[in-house]
């Protein structure tokens, strides 16, 4: 009986969370499209954070519960960005954001790339936030610098610079396009290594040196179902990502059947009961 009550409690909790879930602008991939007049910025490797003017959400639509001091000087209007501290610290950032306790929110800032409901082009939208921050300088918010693109060589030089500093990649976007609450061809990501997310749906026992631990997993996403057996550390094999959780993997293009080629485990995104809380 207690299990039934717990199930329905979680079920209705997720219904409530999704009832007011904001819709986000999601990125396509840069494939040498014509981006004349566009801008670029570093793609920060953190957790997506959307502030609707009252509540902070993850990309999955679950409200976050940062300490009061973090949100004290947030604006009364929507801003979209990335909860971030510094490069190459995704695991710590994710741990801070997921925890119900304050494990270091003072280390984070919301690095903003758009003001969704403001009028005008991207620079005019961000200007509204800039005015607000001038009046509230202690707010843990920064505006991500948008760099006008000179040519395709400029893009590659910037990408190389970011990756040399252990950055994830770059974002290229049309500054004259409105904020679109969908996957948009007006905002593109570019990384040297391809990566995506998938949901773990099965564990498979290992053989040989991995006889007593997990050998591989089956994942599922928009490309279908496929196995991943490499990239795992021993601790990952001993304590594998739970079924229902999300992971990130790297791959080298697609097979003729449209499946990821040489898919390799990269990192955990969330556990089964946390998967809507992380970006």
C-alpha cells in the first residue's frame, strides 16, 4: 500500500512540475551554414537554467531550489542561461544543482544568453538585463559576450581557442532572430567532438576482466536503441548508471542505419529520479 501511495505521489509531483514547464530555445548543429552577420559565444559546460521571473527551472522543467541568497536579486522578468562556475567542472556544478542542500551555490552564476520576453534583437534584449544588473550589481548573473563573426576562419579560430582552454565548444546564432521556444535553426552549436544524450534502458553483464561487473548498456534516444560498452571507468562498471537515467556519450558520425558510430560513454547527466532536474 505504501508503495502505491509513493508511486502516485511521484506521478502527481511530475504532473504538477510539467504543468508550468517553460519551453526553451534549443540548438541545432552548425554544418557550414551561411552565418553572415551572426554572432558567436562560448558554449558553457554547465546546467541549463531558465528563470521565469519567479522560479528557476532546469531544461527538464523541474523547479530548482537554490538558497534564498542566490535568487535574492534576480530580475522580475525571464532570463535564459547556464548555471556555471568554471571550465572542466561539470561534475561539481551538476552535484551542486541537483542537491537539496546547499553544496556550493555561492560558486555558481547564471550566465545569460537571452532575455526571452524582451523586445528587439538579441543585443536589445540583453540590454534590458544589462540595465537591471547595473542597479543590482550583487546578483549572481553575468551576460555571455556575443562576438560578431568575421568569416568561417574566425569561427574555427575561436573554437580552437575555447577548446584549448578546456571549453566545451561554441554557439553561433542569428542576433536578429527572436527567441524561439523550440529547436531553432537560428542558434547552432559547434564542437570538435560529437556528443548526445540517451536514456539507459538495460544493463548487460561483463565478460573476461569485467565478469563480475557491468559490461555494457543499452541506450535509447531519437536515433533508436544501441549499445555502449566503452568509455566506462571501473567505478562506473561497479555502480552503473541506473536504468531510466540519462547519460552523455561521444560518437564519430552515424552508421548507414542512422545509429551512433563508435559510441563511447562520456558522463552521467542524471539519475532516474533526477533526470528532469539536470540540463
